[in-house]
């Protein structure tokens, strides 16, 4: 039995040895070498055209289809103001939900806005109904119009001394001051300091006066007239007496 195993092992080992020797002694197949000449080189002679991006080509890609990252819009000044009001409300009323405080802030601002609009409309209507109420919109004496009643439309025909006396007897000091002012305009027109016109304003008359001292006096008297007449409040005897003396002196000056 051992002999048979030994003979088989010997034959198997001998076969492997001969196979390895045959692989080592066998020559590899020959490959014919390829030779290239200059004629075989192909040269690309076609012209190459440079490509450029058109100007402002980015504008083609500004649509929402090309926006791949959605960014939250930046808050403007009004939005920040609403957030500030909402934060104050959260501190005052202890709102747990920020959105609730923001909704309350928006509602509060709307109410304030409506109230402001109502007040403005009220002032405009009052000024339209009562022309003499134009003092609401300003206190500039030099730019105020002088409004005339039917009686006053031709000041050259009026007897101002009589009108002033009747006003004082009726206790209407403001009306007396108005007549003094119109009397002053009449006197200035008669002596060519101004050209009287029912459509002119105080600033128009002031521009026509040439003498600086006369300008100063007329400016102050216009201020007194506007303060007393358009102010729509009663004046005491002391204030009226000072005003009356100032107008009387001015009437002498411009006469």
C-alpha cells in the first residue's frame, strides 16, 4: 500500500516539474514593431473660435426657478418698529406667544393711524368752514391773508373812527383792533406807501414798503393784529390800550 502511494506521488511531482521547465524554456511570441513617420501625424488646421458670455447674462437666471436656497426677507424699518412695539407689549402684559403680541401691536398701530386721520380731517373741515380759523396751520404774520366782510371790501369808504367807537361800546375789543388795522392800510394807501388790493396779503404790503423803519413798524402791527384777531381770545383793557396807542402812533407816522 505504501509503495503504491509512493509511486503515485513520484509521478505527480515529476509531471509538475516538467511542466514548469517547459514554461520556462518556451519563447514568447514575436510581435512585429510598428514604425510611424512624419506623414502619419495629422495636424488640425481648423480655426478655433473663442466663446464669451454675453453681457448681463445673469439676468436670465433671476427667476424663482433658479433660486435654490430660500432666504427669509430682511425686515424693513416698519417691521422692526412693529417688533419693538410687540416686545413692549410682551413685557407689559406677559404674552407667552410672540405672534399674539405682534397681532396686538398691529391692531394698536391701526387704531392710532385711524385716530390721526380723523383729527386731520377735522382740522381741515374746520379751516374750510371757518376761514378765519386758518391760524390752525401757522402763526406767520407776514403770510396771513386779510379776509373782508361785505362792509369792509372798500376800506376807502369806511368811517373807521365811528366803527371803532361802536365796537368799543359793544365791548368788542378784537373787532376794534381789526378796524385799526384796516384803517392803517387805508392811510398807507392814501399816502402811497402801498397799493391797496383786496387780494393782497400782509407780506405783499410789507414788500412794497421801502423805508426800513416803516417796515419794522408794519411788521410789529401785523403781528399784533394776527395775534389778537386770529387768536380768537378776548384781551384785557391793558393790552388793548397798549395796542390802540401803537396803532394811533402808526397812523400819525404814515400820514
